[in-house]
C-alpha cells in the first residue's frame, strides 16, 4: 500500500494554506529532524483522518517535536469509498493503506490500544501496560455505538444485524449478506438522528446497494428508514438520483426512528409499524469513543467533546486536543473525513506554537468537501467553509462559500476518486 501512496503527488490544498496563514509556520515545513533537542513530546491516539494527519503535520511544521502515534490496527482502512466496496465497485485493497510514510517523517508508531489517560501525570496507558508520557495529547478516537438504544446490546445480535459504519470486516460481511439475499428481497437501512458520522453516507449507501441490486437482483427493494425529517445532506441531489436511477427500487421514509430490533427475524421496530427485511442494516446512534469518555473530556449530556476552536483543546481537560467525529460539531459542521483532516492541521499548528510559548492563530479557517458516489461512476459533492468567530467563540459557516454539485456526473466521480487519493496521501505519504 505504501507504494501506491508514493506514486501520488499531493498538492497542498487551500485548507492547509488557510490554517498556515498567520500561524508563522510556513517556514517550518521540514520532514527531517534538525538534530536539536525536542521542544516537547506529543502522543497522538488514533491513526485515522484526524490522528494520522496531526502526527504528520506536527513533524512537518515543528520538526523538533517528538511525536508518537498509537493505533491498534496495522493498516488504515478508509470509511470514505467503502460504500463502493459494498456495491461491488471497489475492493478492500483499494481503501487499505499502510503507515510507513509517517515513519519516514519521523513519527514513532506504536501498534497497540490506549486504554487509560492520566491527565494529571500526563501519561497514556496501553493495554499491554506500557505508559507513554506526553506534554500534549491528541485524541482522535472516533465513535462508539449506542447499541442498547436500538435493542442490539448483545454480541450475537450485533453479528446478525450489521452497521458497517466502521470500514473493515463488517463491510465485507454486509456485502456477503447482500450477495446472499434473494431476488425480490428487501434491504432495509436505518439512519439515526443527527449528528452522526458522515451525514450523506447512508444515502450514498442506499445508492450503492441499489446499484448492485439493479444489476443482479432487479426485483429487490431498498428501504431507507430515516429518523430525521429529511435527507441530511445534498437533499435535492439525492432525491433526483433516487428518482432518475433507482425509481421503484429505493423507497425513502422520513420520521422513521428505530426503537428496537428483533435480530432473529431482522425486524426493525418503529413507532407505528414493524418492518421485516431480508437484510437489515442498522446505523445506531453514536457517541464519542470510550477512550474519550474515560479521559473525562466528553460532555455527558451531548455525547461529544467540547473544544476550544482555536486549538482543538478540550474545554474540560487541559493539554488534551480532540479531533474528528468525537468533537461536538460547530453550527452546520459535518462529521467527515475531510473535516477531521482540517481539525488535525488546526491542532498541529496550535500545538507547535503553544510548545514554543506563542499564541495560536486567532482566525483559523476550516474547509470541507464531501463526495458521494451515486452510481458506479457518477458522484455528487457538497463543499463548505467555516471561520472562527471570536465574539461567539465558535466556528461559523462563511456566507456564500461552498455549495453543491449542479447534478451527478461521471466527471464528479473522477473528482471524488482524486479527492480520496489526495487526502490519503496528505495523511500518510
């Protein structure tokens, strides 16, 4: 996988330039150690879009910082593009990449699981007993699922009714369920109330499943049971795609909140009816991952982590910076891979300055682009720009910036794959 990345030539995007503006870090971009003593130790937990990017850019922008990345998996598996694996249009190898590039930047990598954080002593404890000291800690822990809220508390139920909302073994397992489904069967997908990881992801999944069924099991149906009142992202575009490409196959049902599941019969129990499916794909309600809760950085009532948007530092526990899907979103800010990448660069720039005794950039800008495939070749996108508002101490959308595709197209599909290739290279190469 590293060879695949080495062939790519990533051009730093406007998001990185915006974060660098006013940060005083543009001249620090060096992937090699200066040979001077470390100005600080940073431990990064989680090697996804947020953590891997943070580890790399801490080395690029602050070459004298000692950076250690803790990640339980040997390879990175991308959630973006994984719905194409489910639809049979990509392989798992296409979304699996190695961490070797980070080591070439001087990042020390530890394969293991962080299980506890001592914020007073500033140490991370791993499952094998090792303890890693830090001056600053970056948590990019991702999400956990609230299975009990939908009646999927037992491991047996979770093995039968899959979420596949973390790319990996469940992606392939759900694909096998789809292949085993009878022609004329029902694939039912349940969507939790927002916020959840990747707002357009479920609707993209409905399209990818329908693309497979249309080609191989054309009498089948995709039933989308959405707890929300409307499609959460690219509403007009997805509505048009459902009608143009999958008329009579995809049925979208809003205000359909899942209350419980009978895993044995694959039955979704809603407020006013029960829906039995041949394949039941439940995306459960979500919260910041368990490590964030254990670290004491989660606002219990909101399920997410409140951060200082100038630094991504937890408001509850000093010295811990939190990235990605675990963060309580600012207004209209999505939980997306691109946004986690932006969180990481904001945090990396701030940490370098803080370790040098300097103030962080007072006006960070974050940008997001999210592509969704709607057929094997065609895609759509949404883009947005978010800027820090000092008066409100949060990040707000910039009026008039961003937007959505005019329509789905094969050219957008080319752009979507290029986005994935570039952001993977930005993280890992």
